[in-house]
C-alpha cells in the first residue's frame, strides 16, 4: 500500500509547499478504505471517492496513478503510474511473495519516481520532470464520447450493485468495461462489488496474464527505474 | 415508483417523475430542486449557462407540466443511460466540454469527503504543489 510512502514524503517535503492528496476509488465507501487509512494515519488529505469522480475527471484507469499539479493549479504531469511497475506480475499467487530480483525492480521504480517528485519540489518549473505543456498535451488521452458513455454506465452499475441489484448492476459494469477495456479500476471495482475478495482473485490474475507482453502499468519514459 | 437520477457526483430521488422509453419527465416545479435546472424565457438554465430549447421541438421537451430531462441532456451532448426495471437514470458528462477543459491543463476541481466526512476541494490547495494520487482497498 502506498499511503505510508506518501506520508513519508509529506513529512519530508510538506514544509516546502508540497501536499499529497490521496483519493480512494472505493464504491463501497469510507468503510472499505478505513482500515488502510487508520493504519497509515496520513496527515495529508486522504479522500473517499465512491463514484470514481477523480478517475472520470482526470482519466485515471488504475491505482496507483498520479497527476502533478503546480501552485497555479496547472497540470504538469498527466496521469501515470505512481512509482510502481509490472514486477508484481511475478508474485507467487499463493503466498504473495516476490523474488528478491523482482522486489528490487519494484523498489527501483519507486525510488526513481520519488526522486523525480523531490526534484520537482526543489526546482519547480525548472525541474526536468515538470513537463512542458506541449508534452503534457501529447501524453493526455483525449476524452471521447465513448469514454463519457463508459463512465455513465459505470455510475449506473456501481449504484445498482450498492442498491442490492447486483445482476443488473454487473450488466452495466460489463458495458463500462467493454467500452473502456484499459480501465483496471472498472474491472477490479466490479469484481470487488460482486465479492470483496474477488478483485485480487483468480479472475484478476487471469486478466493480467492475458495481457501477455502488454503492460499492466505503462512505463513512464522519462522516469526509468533505477537499480537498487 | 419514484425515479432515481444519478449524475457524476449526485444521487437524487425524483418522487413525481415519470419514465417513458428514453424520456424522463420531471414536474416543472421540481426541476430546480431536483436537478439544478430552471426554465427561463431564454431556455433551460443552470447557473449562468442557458440552453435554448430548439424551436419546433417543444413537444420533445414539454408535456403536461413536465420537462424531459433526458432529452435536454442528450441535446447538450451528455450520455444518458437507464435501467428501466428500477427506473434509475444516469446522466454523464459531455465529452467535448470535458476534453477542452482537460486540454486547457487547468486541473479540474472536485470536492470529496475524508473519513470524518469533512469536505476537501482540490482548489483549497492552490499555492501548493499537489501530488494527486489514486489508490483503492481492492
């Protein structure tokens, strides 16, 4: 879980004008997110997003995905995986252990990302990680009618599941997933609404395996993992 | 049966609305309290945004003291989906408006609660460098 890592970063950089805002994409609401938040005791804002509003607004298709926003409220990095990597795919699916080599790759991705954040906090717009507008625009996914429709089906689906109309709800969630197949947030939330443990179960791993050589977390081209 | 209207951020029960096919008819008197729209001489208005009702198509929008909220949403490019069995309607966002807002690179504002129910807006943190990050319990 990333909440404690972001807390460490806030303690280090909060006095330099830096604030994490954590947003939990949890249709089951505050009660689902509570144990993790209470364990991490974040002193930065840690918000509950039952309807995946932020996912829709910013085009976030998974977790952890982050956007960097400068002091003027401008986006300086578009949604991208926040210091993680596909190394988790090598996890032992029975005991959830990770071989040391894969663990190091994951740690390398995290360190590179946190160092990039530190560089931005220290150097502001002069940081090479604060991207020029043209580059942010190039990386931003266009918001299409199909995406708008997918999110509308998702909204109907999660509401009906929560209202106890599971079968109809899952039908609309299926439609959302079909329209936006790259959203793991849709897939995993739909499984989780069906059954709390299902988002990390065999269906999840089968879907990850089906990616083959495709990525679960896109690589961030200008923040490559470092060796640890 | 009352209808339920979902937007990106709200859930509203409409006690006196009537669903019929692709149409959601809301009594004129409830329009403002239910969905924030009101009818003015210049059209259907929400805040300072007014949408003129397309001339000659009034019958798609008005019937027996009710206004067709679904027709208006479709007219302004918002996706509308509904579950007939439970009379639940969801109205999404117009892609064009969302796309141009996002491509202005002005970070879109939002307001969400923390665990204690206290509301936070992104704009409260203007003047700081914000690392806006998603996570989930699942």
